[in-house]
């Protein structure tokens, strides 16, 4: 089982401008005791969960880190590859003067680039479309543009001529939704992995109408799951949650947290009023 606290301590020690924020321990879940820890890496908020051995990290989702200097990419490459594995060693490639792709000791993939990024967001998740999803980046961009109220294509790179002929889709794209940047990559090789729930993306909603909107959009062609989780039509996992969920889960006493958890476990799409009533009861 991945130890969330150990992982968070490791990432905070590796990346600059990083810190632990809040933590909570939730009992009585299908996974047993769950540690939930929020932290920041280079100003980007992330939540780690210790939730049992049901899903394993794989290369379908990795994280680009734009280092901004030779010394920084050298430092981070050394720390992340220790007790991990190297997919692309640190070197010059066609797409970068210095680049590496490593899996850290916890199995999470990092794509390191010596260049900086013209954004405060230094960590960019990368979605890798493989097997039957290969060659569907344009379709994915169109879908996410239909889901989120603001979206923008930042850059793209076509396949060009490959051995099997001209592929009209994209090899790579960088895009943003609601101001948050993603990279999308496509591979025409066969792979033994796909998107799963090990890494998900959280949508904080300010109202029940927003929860309903994103839930309905993402479940179209996708799959409803428990506790506000949903898989979209490509298999990417999202958590559609009220923005006040953190307060409901962590700000009260143990009995309040347990009541909220008990109510949430009975839900697929989250109902804010029901969760608030569970919190206030007693």
C-alpha cells in the first residue's frame, strides 16, 4: 500500500516552494482507514490519499515539471530517479535540449524539461492516449471544450508521416480548461495499461447546480462511481465535489466527520444539502 504521508514528505523535500497543508484520517471506508493529505508542489495544490491497493500508478498519467535551469533539472532528476526507474535518461532529444522521463520510488511518472513554462503552473499533468484511444487527442480536446466553460488550445504537434502512413491526429497537445494546463500525448505502440483511478482530477463546485452540471457532462459516455468520482468517456477519472467538502470532512469533531463519510458512502453524485445535514446533526 502506498503510504501517503511518506510520499508527501518526499515530494515536499524534492520540489521548491512546496509545503504540507492539511490532513485528516477517515475511518469506516471500504478501504479501511484513509489518510487524506493536502499539500503544494511549486504552488500547485495536490491531495494524496492512502486508500488501499485497488489501483496502481501507471504511465497513462504522468507529470511534466518545467525546471527552468540546468542545475534544477540535474537536481530533481537525481532525487526522483533514486530507488525509481528511468524511461528516458536525461539527455538532448528532438523536442528538448534536456529532457528525462522517470518513475519515482512510488511509481509516479515525471517528465522533466530544462525549459521554463510561461505560467505560474510549473507542474502539468500529461494524459497518454494508448491502444484503442491512440489518435483521439483532437476528439478529447473537443470533448473537454464542451465540458468546461473556458478552454484554450496552447500548442499542438501532428504525427506527420509514420511508417504506416500519414496520421491526421496529434502526437502532442497542450491545452487549458478553466485556466488549468494539461498536456495530451498519443502513442501508436501497444501498451499494457490505461487510465485508472490511481490519479484523478478534482473539480471544486460552488453550488449543487455546478455539481449537477459537471456530473451530467462527464458521465455522458462515461461511468458513474461512488463518492463523487466519475470516469469520462476516455476513462480519465474526476472527482466532482462541493468546494466546502474539505471543511465538512475535516473541520469538525470525529463524530461529525464520520457522519459526513457515512452519508457520502451512500452516494454517487454528491448532494450538498444531505452532507451539510449529516455534519450539523446532533
